[in-house]
């Protein structure tokens, strides 16, 4: 019997239903084309040890495309960051530069929040 990661199985631990199947909701997430994406760029300072970060939210697509976009943005801004859960986090306040880069790439991006 092989062990499975509970989180990868949607959090299910046990079912009494003999016909129970775990449905994977994240199977085929299609990435919307850039002209259909409406991204918001936020500035966040909370939970970051007093450091600021530019956060790009509302990306609709798979994790690979999110990682690729994050890589391009981090490269152009010359800083570090990460991409997960549909958000891209870029270290520092680069909102204006990020918005310009995203718009040049065809995304509908605007400043939001802080």
C-alpha cells in the first residue's frame, strides 16, 4: 500500500463510500490570453518583516505560465520574487515598472490597493 499526500488528494482522509473517487479539480487549467487577463498590482508590507513587495493578483492560468511570467518580471525588475497560488510577488516597490511591462506584453494591468 502506497502512502499518498493528503493535501494532493484534496484533503480527504477516509470515505465509507465504496464507489468514492477523488476528483482532481486542478487537472486542465487553461491560461487565458494576455488580452483577456485583468491583472491588479498591489503594494504589500504586511507579513514581510517590514519590507515592501509588489504583488500581481488575478492571474488566470496554470502554474507553469505563472512561473514563466514571474521569471520575466523578476528579470526585468532586477530583483527576486516568487509565484504561487495565482499571485506573483516581486521584492520591492516596482509597481509602475511592472504595470508598464505587463501592458507592453498585452495584459490589462492597473494599480490597485495600497
